[in-house]
C-alpha cells in the first residue's frame, strides 16, 4: 500500500524537529491514535500539498504534547517527499507529478492516483465520523472552509476553524468531493503559508477537533457560519502568462500588483483596479462557472486597460505564485450579491 501505517504514538520518534520527523516517516503516512472514547473515530488529513506546512507543524506540536484525543484519530500526512524537497516546504508536488488534490477520482493509474485511491479506500473501510483536510491558501489571506455540502454538520466542523464556508458544485478531483460519499468532509484553508496567524489558526482548530467530545452538529445550535456558493475560477487562457509587479509587463496577459493578496480580505468594490490587462485585454482570460458557462463579462470590465469588477466581488485564493496562477487559477471570486 502506498501509505505507511504507524499504530500508536509510542511508535513515533518525536524528540527531534519537524524536518527530522518527516524524514523518518519518509513517505505518505497514516498515524493511528487511540482516543479516550474507543467507540468512535475521526480522520484528519494534511500536507496533500508539499508547500503548505501549517497543518504538519500544528500536528507535530499536538503529537509532541502527548495529549489523548477525545476519540480514536487517524491522521494522514500525504506529500512528505514533496515537502522535503529542498528548500523545505517549497514544492506543491514533485516535478512531473500530478497535483495530489486533483487525483481523487479515476483513473488511479499513476503514483499519485494510487496514493489517492489508498486514502479513499482507507476512509471507506475505517468509517470515521468526519474528515478534515487542512491546507494553506495559495496566497496570503484569511482562513475559510470549503465543502460540497453546507448542512449543520459541515457548518459545525467549519466553525472549529473559521466562520466562512465556500460551498462548491465544481468537481476537480479533490479529496473532499469523493470522501463525502462516506463521511462529512470539510477542507480548511487556514491562511497563507507565510502568514503568522496560519499556524495559530491551524493549532487552535486542531485542538478543538481532536479534543472535543462533540464536533458534529448539536441539535438547535447555530454555528454562525457564512456560506458562499459556487465561486468562479479566474484563469488565464492557454499559453498566456501573468506577471507580478507594479509596472506593466507588455508581454504578459495580465500584470497583478505584488501585494495582490490584499484582495483576499473583505470585498473589492465595483471599478477597483485589480490588474493591468495586456494587449489582448479581457480576451486573455476565462472565468467559467461550475456549469461551464463563460461568466467573465458578467462580472468584469476592461476600464482603461485595467481589469475591474462590474459590481462588488469577494475574492479568494488570490495568489502571487505564477506557477499556481498558470497551472491552477489566478483566483476565485463570487458576486457579493449572491452570498
Ligand atoms: Zn492545498
């Protein structure tokens, strides 16, 4: 099985630092911990992306604390080889491999697919009461949850970390899409890898998730979670390039400011200058909704060569990493009127 299994905390060498710990594990690992209540179990996954360290750091601190979780706990630490590739925590996946969090659907025929399939099979067989998959956002930004459902259980799980939940009908092959068949699942984005608050947010939520008797919905409780439905992905058309800087790159399809991650906070008003468009203007971009309909011109205009929202928008996952911008997307957005 492509997932190494470690039974119990006593089998772990925790006296060293996180780097040594991950080096000892060596590859994708499942750690099975015994809880105070042995009749139930929860699952927790992190490091699907090797450049998102907050979950692994928070988990390592928890393991070192020696605390006993409320119920049995299965912890999956996935992309350890990508995380260890120097410089540490810089690579989302190893060169030539697929993005692991796009591999949770058939075909499962390459290494990443086999690992994804093993994780899904484990969740199916072990029947946890819930699953959290903890990530960092691609750029700096606040924490939020992502799920394909927003019933009370999903809101309760989200509320352990944050008050914002994105609910999406888009299917990309992410873990939460298929695990949901077996178990209520929420992906938590705990903020950017470089943000000082991310580790704190990851740790505090993890403490609640691991330590509380009850994490699913309690009858009659309102979790105060804001729901945002079906954000749209803003992408470059194939062969187009993004530039990050304060002066326009004439050859780039789009020039975003170096501090573009500030758009992740709050909302952006109509007419805000988000980016400088290249020679092709809006034609270099595409923004299809979850039904595959092009929505770019419904939400954005070219105002004097600047990419500008037509009405207030909430932006998520604005990245300043050109590789993620090109291979995944520039950002997600949602019309504030639809929240
Ligand atoms: Zn991620």
